[in-house]
């Protein structure tokens, strides 16, 4: 008999004499403030709040920490995670050129495992049985938090109040807050859901839910409108050592300092905006916008250096590894055997990814204008068509003789006629697909008509 036990989220909490503890990932916003009180009132738990600084736009984390205490938390910790994020997490993302679906630099996905690690540490420190977060039931972040937490401590139980409580609208929350002396925000509801940190900014919801609607200008805060960016290009140089950025425009600096500076430089040139429809882990397609000027510039510069320093086969194979790395992180599997193994591959490939890349920023574009490395596999004498050519052209004839051997054999036996036969077959498939499409369209129309007649 198998002994599989499924932990349901929002577990029933046993009432013992002494109150059990819950660690709440606290942001200071309305949701998690209500939650802080709700966990005490509705679940009878002692709340320990943790607010992490991953480089988000929050003026005063100490204030957030104090707010949790004012809401009745028995303890509250503000943790500066920026250096660890920049030193331990982001270099791995850079080594893997991490862009989910070729576009999104995973800023939210990368911060969640780090925050989770601190949540678990603090749960252990205070002997908490539960952890709680404020993520919705439709997003990726719940998956990432909970998968990370379960991987780090399978015994911790997760409470996700938003998935279970009956405070369905902001108004419901405001009423509950007022009834339980939780201060309600005086500012109007924000029109978007924003998540930001050192690696960039995610903007979703509101008018962005229509993928045909052009994002309104007010969603962008890190980047100048490209049409209003300076009329002269700005050149930037990044130096890498073993795949990690170590200097900006000739000045050595820690990544934690380089990223904000590069955000400013790229941002003022209108570079770093992303507008995409992405596939969430929970099966939904969603329209998302991001601003990630430094992340995109660093990744594209890093890719340019890899073209110089990695050999043909490694580079091509790494494209697949990079894609898998991004998917793995997006899916919340930072703490996994697979990520560790993929990191091993990436780390091994970075040994000689040392050198410089320069690029020009101009009205929203970033163009690599040069790359160099003392370990470059680029050989001028092999590549040149001018003086100094050392490539043995006579060897090419024999190479092509063998390279084309399968093609010649195929041609003799099956002949190019088989290509035409295959083309014909695929045209037939396309035609039958068209028939199917017409059928679907007709069905839709008929359905629409019957709906109309039903309402008439
Ligand atoms: N779609 C992105 C991701 O899944 C961004 C999520 C941002 N989270 C938020 N609460 N707005 O990684």
C-alpha cells in the first residue's frame, strides 16, 4: 500500500493550550496587514512577521516592521536580502541567460526562493508550525513560495488566506480591517499589481488584462519613453569574469551596486521594457509587462561574450540548458535536484567566459558593438578573407565529400521525388486542417446565432 499523504493548504488548526506560531511574509500592504490580524483572530495563532528587502521600491522597511507589531504580531523581522540576492542568485541566472519564454528575466521567480529560505529560517528560530503568504490562488508566486518551503522543510504547514477567506474584494477587506482596527489605506486602490526588486519590475492586471490594449504610459517608472530618450546613443561596457559581471564602464563594482546604476543608464535611454503574453504554471495565459533594463542588458551582453568563448557544440547545447533553467525557476523549482544539475553544467561552461562587451543604447534599443576576451575561440587568421589567412581551403573539399555523403546516398535511393511527395502530403494535411477550422468557425457562428435568437 502506498503511503502518500496530501497536505491541504489552509489546514485546520488544532487548538492547544499554548498558541501556535505562524510566520507571515509581510509587505505592509492592505492584504498582508489584514492577514496579520486575521491569523490572530480567525486562526488563534501568534504571528511572527518577516519583511524582506530584495531591492523593491519601499522607502522604509523599519516602518513595515513596526507596522506588523502595531497589528499585534509578537515579533517582526526586517531582513536585507539584497547582497545575497545579487551574489548568490543573480549570477546563476546570468550564467544561464535566464529569460523565460525568451523574454522575461524571471525577476519575481528569482526572489521567491530566497524569501522562502528566510521564512523557513525564521519559522525554525521561533518554533513556528505554520507559514503564511499573501499570494492569490491564480498566480505563480504561491507555487514558488510553497514549493520552496516544502522543499526546505516538509513539516511546515502553509496557510494561504487569500485562497480560502471570504474577503473577496478590496472593499470586503477594508470593512474587515475597519472592524478590527487595522489601519486602511487612504490612497486609492492601485490600478495594477506590481512586484519589484533589484532585477526589475513586473506590472500586471487592470487594463493590461486586454492583450490588444497598448499599455498606458503610466505603467512605466524605470524607463523613459523611447521616443523621448536622448538623440545621441550612449555607449556602455561591461566586463565579465567567469560569466559574472564585475565592472561597468571600466569601474569595478559589486553586482548589487552595478544593477541600480545600469538600470539608470539603460532606463534613461528607454531600454528595458517588455510586453508579452506568458504561460503561467497554473495553466493561464496572462498579459504581463516588465521593466528590467539592467537584467536585459547584462544577459544580452553575456550571451555576446559566450558566442566568443564557448565552442560550437557547447554553445548550441547550452541554448537548451538555458531554456530549461528558466522554465525550472519559473515553475518554482529553485530548490531541486534539476536546478543544481543544470547549474553544474552552466558553471562548467563559464570557466573561460571572461572579457568585455560594449553596446550602444539608443531610444529603446541595445546593440552590441564589440566583444573581446583573452580566451576567445575566435581566431582572426582562420576567419579572415584578407592577409594572414591560415585556413586550409583544400581540406574543405574532403570535408564536404563526407558531410554530403548521407545526402548523396538519399538522393540516389529515394531521390528528390520523395521531397515532392512529402510536400504533397503536408499540403493535404494543411487542407484538412483548414476544413476543420471552417467547421469550428461555422459551429461558432451557429452558436452565436442561436444565442442571439435565444435573447431575441
Ligand atoms: N508573471 C510574473 C511571474 O510569474 C510576475 C509576477 C508578479 N507578481 C505580482 N504579484 N505582481 O514571475
